[in-house]
C-alpha cells in the first residue's frame, strides 16, 4: 500500500478521535460551538477540497473533504446547542469570510482561491478565539489539538505539493495548535 494513503488514513483516524469528544461535550452541554466559525470552516474546507482534487492532491484531499462535512454537521448542531448570541464582531467576521468566497468565484483560479479561502478560514476563527478567550471551558481543547496533528498527516498524505494543496492544511496546523494553547493557558489563568 502506498505510504501516502496510509498517512491519509492516519489523518482520518485523528479526525474521528479528535471530534468524538467535541460531539460528546456538545450534547452534555459542556461545549458550546460558535456557529459562524463552523459555517465558515465548512465552506472553506469544501472549496479547498475541490481545489485539491483539481490539483491532484490524491488521498490527502479526503481529509479536507471529511473535515468540511464535519464542520457543516457541527454548524447545524451549533444552531440549536451552541452559542446563539452574535456580536457585531461575529457578524463582521462572517461577512469578511463570505466576501473572500465571492472573490474566489470571480478569480476562477484554484491557487488564488485556496489563498483567499485560507485567509477566510483564519478570519472565521476570530469569533471562536474571542469566545474561547472569555469562555475557555466551553471549548474542547483536545479536539483542536488532534486537528492540528491530523493536518500534519494530511499534508504528508498529499500526492502532489503546490500552494493549492498544502497551504490550507498548513494554516490549520497553526490555527488549531495556537487555539489549543490559548484555551489551556486561559483555563489555567481562570483557575487561579
């Protein structure tokens, strides 16, 4: 078996292992996902998935497609069980994210679209960062930690390497890792 496929499978396993505690905590009422972030991540991941397929990313792209699907599922659950009060900052972040998608439609370039969508994804993180800073116990840090690791394996699992295939997962290693660290630090600060 091709080692790229093996690394893609490992990334998918990390996806399931990482997201399972998130779903459990949502239904226990411990985690309250921010719907806008999950919507933005679902859209961004879906666009990147198709760009990766177009650029022949191979099995490494399946991790992105699965991630997008999970984000949409969490978005719909968040509408019922997540944070339902949205600030002006949250609405602004969502509008900026949607603007990046509109720009992608007009560019019709997979590489440029991945750059725009990656920026979009980072902007989509702002509402969760804001919420996580003030309410760090309402997020499941292990899910984001596993996601950061998952994307390392997903990059290794890519069949071809170009900006269109590796930029988005590389950014997710950073954003998920940084978010995990921020949550853990804030929890420690608030316990004092």
